């Protein structure tokens, strides 16, 4: 039987499907509801028609998982690609769900060699991805609640905002729980502040007298009794919400830490960080990159998907490089965090960042420069199933090796090299460098 191709325009309530053969002749056109019976019928129909490729505008979700579970090969196309292809088949500018299914089907039929087949991750990786994304959503929700709390305090009692640096810190929440309004803090003095700090194990280093001075120097709002009671209740509500979110985020982080220690690729991404407690960013890298090695055949493909490779634009004599907007935003943030943290302790990353700044790049662009370099390193470790080893990082070894001029040629200085690299190099690495000198 000749190859057949399908395009699915998915939605929350229904899915429009078009199946065509090699010549583009329509084999099936229909609409399936988003319920168990119709989704099962859709998968069985595509299998019965021996569809070779199914094109859809998303890489994950329940429908995609069901298609993969049925043994179908899926092309996950970016919506921008589908939008750019619509004008190939129309001049009127019209759009419909049936037409989008047709466009997807034609892309699968005529341009499938230009796209990569969706390779599913293992169940362990999917679990970590679900947890890291859920944690990110909760952190964003907590940030929103903290912004609301800040705005509320600035309306009638900005004093507590001057006391502690982090609004999600337990000591700040405990202070607002005990003193949610200026009326509650009427009898608060240095002695009571001292007792509160001792009880909460304060480690900020500021004397109670200084904290009380900050609290009393803040401007005071003028509100009536009823408004004060209402705003006091709002502060208590926001504090309770932040505490609840803090507890849920900690639970997710504990689960992520456990699953990372059990994942076969966990040690690869954990080895990229100086502190063994840096689990969250490592888990985000693992979750977004995945464990299917065919997804990124080259290191440049990973850098492009992570948004750390510039977009080249060339026209005649004009050549420019612009910011890459179309990418995996979560993966870009994870690589930016890796680059920003490593520039504080990793000699090679420090040098790359300093060179970028000297060329006149601002901080965000310099971070992406370091992130692009880390993409190459991470891709190599990921492809080879090997944790990051500073001794095998040739660019790092070239950067940290200190040589002494001699008649026979430069000789590596072991003591100076170890002093410069800290724990990044060992005697065996320097000995290997000496043999190649």
C-alpha cells in the first residue's frame, strides 16, 4: 500500500483530521471529539489506514501521547511553520480548522524530510519534566502573590518591607503574621524585637535597634478603622498563601532531588554545577533536553533550541545577527542560570564572560555567549553519556595551565596551575599537558 499522511488540527473540544495518499488525494476528512471513544477511534483509524506520518502543532499532551502509544510516527511542527505555509495554498487569507489540517497534511506529505520525527522521552524523564514545570508555575504564582503583598503594604504600612531582604523568607512571614498592621505593632520595641529575632533564629546581622529605626522611619498611612481591618485581613491572607506555596514548592523540590538521583542521566547534569545542592537547574536541563539522543543530532541544534545561537540575517552586503525568539524558553532560562552561576567559580566561564564584556556586550548578551559555549559542552557529555570532567575539558585546561619558559620549551607549573584552577585540575591532567608540550 502507498504511504499515507495525516494532519491533525487539535483543539480542546475537537480535532479536525485529514488523511491523504502520496499524490495528495484525500483519503479521509473528519472531526473527532476530544473524549475517550473518539480519541480511541482516531488512533485506530490512522493505524488501520497505515498512516506513515502524522503532523500536529504540539510536541506533547494527551493526544500526542495517545498517537505515540498507538505506534504512529509524529511530526511536531511549530505553529509559526504552519502559519508561514498557509500562503502556499491560498490567496484569500482565509483560515479554518479544516484548512489547517490540510496544511499540516501537505507538510507531512511534501516536506517531511525537512523535519525531525518526534522521539518520546522515557517515563522517568517525563516525570521530572512534569515536576520541574509545575514547580516553575508555583514559583511564578508565589511571585505574583508577593507582588500583591508588597503593593498592599505600600498602601498603608511600608515599614516591614525595609526589615528583611526576601519576602518569601520565613522570618518576614512570621513578622507579618504577628504584626499585620501598624496597630498590632504599637507596643513593639527594641526588647520585643530582640525576642522575636531570637525566636526566629535571625541571621541577618542587623541589631534590633537598627531594625526598629528602619521600621519607625517609614512613612505612615492614614486609614480608617474599617479600612485598616480590611487591609490587615488581606495581609494575613497573602501571608497564608505564600506559606502554602512555600510548602508545596519544597515538597516538589524534595521529589525532584530524589528522582534526579535515580535517573540514569541525572549524574551528567548534576556534574555541571559546583554545589551538589544545585539540583533544580540540573533537573530543568534534563527535563527540557530529554534523554532521546536523536532529538539533537548536532551541538548547534541544541544551542538553537535553547535560544543561545543568534539568528543570521544576510542581504547583499549587509550581514547581521539577531536575538533568537523562537526557541524553548524554559531551556533558555536553564542555560542562562548555568552560565550565570558558572561565571562566578569556573575559570573558563569567567574568561568567556570577561571577554564578552570587553567587546562591549551587555550582561544578558555576555551570559548568552557563555551559555552557547556550555551548550557545546553539555551536548558532548549528553551524547556520550559521560558526566562533566574538568580534566577532559580541553578549553579549560588550556586556560588554566600556567607554563614556565625553559630552554627546551614551556614547562607547566603544577603549583601555579592548581592554585589558579582550584579543584578544576589534577596532577595527572598537568602531567598530560606536559607530555604534549
